[in-house]
């Protein structure tokens, strides 16, 4: 038995991979692009395991330190449902990568680089007035067939300007929240789904957060991507998943840089099981064409 | 419980991400052992230290391996009496210049900061060359490997490629399987410790601790080098995390982060200590940190 230990480990690792494939849990650990490699390794791993278990020429000397090879099996049992908790989000960097950010005290002041940022010609007072109109009189924006007095429980915006889906989540969350030229979208409507956080480290306490984890390779590189949100009087619970609809408004982060946030009109709780835990760069979807981004003519 | 769950998820993700490449590296290593003689390999390598290192770097381009897979391959090369400078240059260059890593760096940076893509590529090659030559000068004639498993332990009487009377396809396949398993688990054992440490750091260390030194260029270079070392991301994914830090840290710090991670991290340090002599590993780590730091300071001057 001891001299066959390595063979047994190979077969146990193969079983772990098969288990994750059968229960569709591989996506909790690896991005789609990386899953192919672990799947390809299944056959050689199994064949090597069979050789090491059944071949009589194996003369391996077992050592107690070899027991560490059982660690992945133990850790796999501790992963639970395989979903990173929302509380972990405060320990990750945000996916923000905009360099030419602007501070609200002086719209001409450059945050960092030598680039000149010309702000779009937005009448923010008008945009704000329009946004408040939607917030105060949401029924006017209901679909005719969906007039519903219980507006706190069902989505009501008939055709949000931004409909955030997994294939555009990463790019749009970053753009809308941090890009200075996104201020032209003040007053526009938005619908997004994600887990909620009552507060998040890079925003003032006046904002809450809704978002997802973004990965490119595996869970170890997860960053946070999402939106600053003002939920108003609505109660949210950290780590629960919601679908929210609202209006984009201009605000500031902890360091005084402009951000866009969502003033929530409506929200409903959703099941995390119906949602993908991670989002990926847009070229991971749609055969790499980023089609869900193409309809938004984003200025940088 | 949340903490344990998150640590486990990060650990398994590192394990699943590393395992196929370790298997590939071990397979390549055992094929080298079975089919390529010491003499054949020696003929391919120039005696000159610098030229030898350049060959090592080209080997990294044509035999692309990530930072996990290179360790069993480079160990096998050293066992085959390949000069230290060649094996080290290969080990350091391969995780940076492999096409998958180049593509991910391109996707993350080329549109907004093409200079970072080029600096990672060019500096990666130069640093691999410099460190390979220095390590070759320091350790040229000495044995640097720790032999955990020998052919004798295996009871393998036909691993020696010149024993033609015992060669057959079946024996070769069995030999390759055995060597692959031995090479693989020599590395995986130490990967377990490294992955566990990386998972603990990822979950327990708040990311905003990085911000303490971001106002000082020298300290921010050191901070991001240590960050790259401890979070142990694979070189295909570190570009996107690096991109997210670009607005907070200078380009020189990001370049340092992108160079150090593929060359050395906590996960690979544990693996190296299990497979190479302590003095060799410590010298290698010191040189990697020092040379990358110097090159990053050059970036401060130029950009």
C-alpha cells in the first residue's frame, strides 16, 4: 500500500477533478479559459495513477511528509458551496484602472497624468432634476402592462439605458463608476444584479455597494467590480444578492475623486444560485467580440 | 467559518490552476530523462556563459512553461549536467516570455500603457540573462540539486537511455509515467505549503495595507515586489491585478510587480527549497529582488 501511495494520490486527484466536473463546481475556482487545462490533465493523471498502483516495478519509499499530498482533498471539503463570501470583498482591490480621474472641487484639476481631460458639456442641474423626477414618480416610467402597486418588489424600469449583464459587467462597472467622461450619463437609468455590501473600503460610508468578483485566471486573482449605491431607506443585508434599478448620479469617493453612483429606485432580492459568481473580461464572452459592449459608444 | 471557506477556495483555485502545468512540466522533464542523453543536450549548449544563457532564454520561448512547470524541467536539465546559467535563464525567462503570458499582458496594458508591455518583455529577458550569468559564475561547478528520489530508489534498472537491450515502447511509457509521478510529487509536496501560505496572505492581509507606501516611489516598488511575492499569482493573471493597481502606484512599481511574480513567489520558494540547496535558493532570491529593484529604478528615471 505504501509503495503505491503516489498512485493512489494520482487517482484521488483525478476523482477530485471528476467530482468538480460532475457538480459543475469548477467554475468556482477557475475562469473558463483555464478550465480546459485541468480537464486535459484528467486523462494523464488517471493513467499515471493506474501505472503507479498496478505496476510491480514501482518501489517508492513512503515518508510521513507525503501525507501533505492529502491537503487538497481536505481543503476541498471546506469550500462549502464554493462561493467567496462578500465580506472577503473588502480585502480585494477594486477593478478600477482609470488614470485620468478628476476631483470634484475643481473640474479642471488633473488627478494624475499629463492628459488633458475635457469634461462633456453636461448640464448636471438638468440631469439631476430629471433623475429626481424618475425617483419621485417612478410609475410614469412603468411598462404599461406591468403597472404594479407593489413597486418595491418587482423591477419597473421598462428599458434601462444600461442593462448590466455578465458579459459587460467588468468594463461597464469600471467605466461608469470611475471614468470622468461617464458624467454625461448622469440621469440615465441602470439595472444591475450582484451581492450587496453595506460599506466598502474605497468608498465613503454614505455609499453601499453592489457588485461581483471579477477574475481572469482563478479565484486567487479575484478583484471587486461593481457600483457605488445609495439605497435610501431600503434595508440591505451584506452578502445577499439583489437586482436593483436606479438612476446614475455624480458623487465623490473617499479621496475626493468624482464617481458615478446609483440612486436606487427599486430593488428585489434574488437567489445567488441563479447568478454566476464571477465575471470575466468581455472578450471571454461572445467569442471574444465584446458584442454586449458595442452598443454603448463609450468615450474615453 | 467564512475565513476558512475563503482560504479553502483560494487554495483549491491555486491547486487546480497549478496542477496541469506541473504535470506538463514533469512530463516534459521525464521525456527529457528518457530520450535525451546528457551528451546530446551538452552539444546544444555553448560553453560561453552569456551565449549559454541566451540559449536558455530561447528554450523558454520554444518550450513555454509557467512559473510552476519550469521547476521540474529546470531541475531535470541540471541533473542532465546542463550548466547552471542555462537552466536558471530558462527558469526565469520562460514564465514571462511564454505566449499566453504575453497575450494577457498585451490585453491588460497595451491599449493604455504599451510601454509596460514592452518593459515586462525586454526587462524580463535581460534580467533572466544577467541572473543566469551571475548564478553560473557563482555555482558553475557545484551541485545545486537536492536529490529526493533517485533512480535506485525507484528500482528502475532501465532508465539509462544507453541500455538499449531493455528499451521498448512499453518500458519507455512505464518509465515516463514513473518519472512523471516522482517529479510531479516532489514539486507538489512543497507547492502545498506555498499555496497554503499564499491563501492565508490573500485572505488575511487587507489589500489597503499596500497604500501605506504608495507616495514614495522606492517604497512603493518594494511594496509591490513583496505583494507579488506573497500573493503568488500565476503569470497569466497577474497582469489584470497589476492593471487595477496602476492608478494608485507608479509605472515603475507595476513593472517591478510584473517582473517579480513570474520569477519567484512564496509558493515557488517553498518548492525550490525542497528541490535545491539552501545556499543556491537564497542567492537566487536575493539576486532576483536586487536586479529587479535596480531595473525598476531605471524605469523611474526613464518614464
